[in-house]
C-alpha cells in the first residue's frame, strides 16, 4: 500500500504527459503552415519527444530517493522542470485547439481574444506561487483550547517548524529567516515535525547546523517525517541533531515541568496512512500530565486522540501546497489522502494542529498555502 501511494502520483503524471504529447503532436500537425514546413514539423516532433523523455526519467528518479550518486539539486530541478513541462504542454494544447481555423464567427473571434490570457493564467499563477514559496513566510499564531488544562500551562507557547525540505528551493537564507522568526516568539518549547530534507544526498548537516540556533525555554525537540525514512537518514539525523542540542523523539517522551504543571511531550517516527498506530501511541501517554504528540502524518489524529493525547502537532501536507479554489472549496491532491490538511481540528477532547510547513516538494510553488512558522498557544477551556 505504501509503495502504491508513492508511485500513484508518478503514474498519473507520466500518463498525463504521454496523452498531452500525443494530442499536442496531432494539433501541431494540423496547424496552419506546418504542412508546408516538414523540417520544422520534424524538429518540433523531436523536441517534444525529448522533453517527454526527460519527464519520464526525472519523476521516477526523484520518487525513488535512492540515487545518492546524483547531485540532489540536479534531481530537484529535473523534477520541477518536468512538472512545468506538463503544464506548458497542456496550455499549448488548449491554445492550438482554440485557434484551429473555422468558419468566421464574431463570437468565436471574441472568444479567441480572451483565450490567450486564459491559457497563460496558469503560468502566471505558477510564477506567483514560486514567489510565495520563497518570500511569503510569516508567523501563524493559533490558540488551542484544551479542556481541564492546568492553570500553569495556560498561555504556554510552542513554536513549530515543519517540512523544511532544505535544498535548492528552501536554502540557507530562507531557513535562517525561519529560525530567527521562531526565536522572536520567545516560545517555551520549540519543535520540529519532520522532513528536514527531501532525498538522499541533500545537505542534512547544513540544515541541522542552521537549526541549532533554535532557542526555547524548555528545549528543542522533534520527530522524523517520511522523507527521513525514504532517504534512510533517520539514525544519522537523530545523532547529529543531538550534538546540536535537538532531541529527536523516536517512540520516546520527555516530561517537562512548568510551575506545578507537567507536560508530557512524546514523538514517534512517520507512519503511513494505512497503519494502525493506536498500539504505538498508547504507551507514550502519561495520565497525570498534559500530553502532546509530535507525529508527522496528521492522518493518525484519531488514534492520537483515542490514545489520550490532548494535542497532536503534525505537518506532511504542506497545507495542500497547490490549492485550486472551486466554489467555496480548496481542491488539492492532499485531500485524497487525509481530511486533515491545514490548521486546527477537534476530535472529542483531542486537538490537532497541521502546519503548512516551510519548504516544497516537486515544484517550488505554493498557492493558497503560504509557508509558515507556527506558534501554538495552549489555553484553558
């Protein structure tokens, strides 16, 4: 099931690419003047074939996460360019269908006058999304009301950094800014909820070298995400983080005291959506304390609430990363896998906060889900 989830997006992208390539070639062959320019037609055909081959090779390379001998930045850019090619191919296909010669019709002429801006709109949106992903970082504050919270925990601040994906699209300058913003909150606890990097070969040491500047009254803690698992760096990341004063909780917990109150902070490695996690969560609960769980995948919130955790902090979704507004809904790929996409959720006495995170995967674009440093404030109910 996990393998299917990893390869499903790849399969969809490859199929869309092949269909767009075939349809685009047919439309190109029908275009005015192309029959009189066979050399140009052949050149265009070879170019389209090359771009499609690039697409078919780039996506599996990124998804397998096991090509450490390839430069990580090259892999990231290969995938981003490949995905942009799919978008461009679809736009060109739409435009060529729109301008195919037909009988004169004033209404059609007006439609054609509007079709080019409409076709270019997705590329304009992608440009905006690139700028938002790199420069749209802000602190998002969220009050979480917990029934029966001890008065000495009322107002406790937890700053959360998630889904950094340190690399060519979220580099040293961006991470330094995020750490500075987190430190300015003067939080009691700082937490990292997974995906420090994207794939094997990414600069894990450089990421943690910058994260060691994180400061919080009770310390800095974290859990691993799916990309540490896929890149097989969970052990190395845990050891290196500890050297920098960051404790990665791997099915572990730490008891923190604030006045007369106790807060039990637990963390577990990433589990896929289909895993039954209640047996892993339940032993980490302390019935005499306020219980907070760090788990990268928000899909496990029901199990966390059922185990007795008052609050779960997660990431993984990037807030959808690319959201398409349809009527009153935001449509994104993440909603096919979990209902917990972004922000705060309640389930009985349990609470969940899903951070939009910092970095991106696939393409360096965010739409409707700007990057965030999350500041959680506990409030007595």
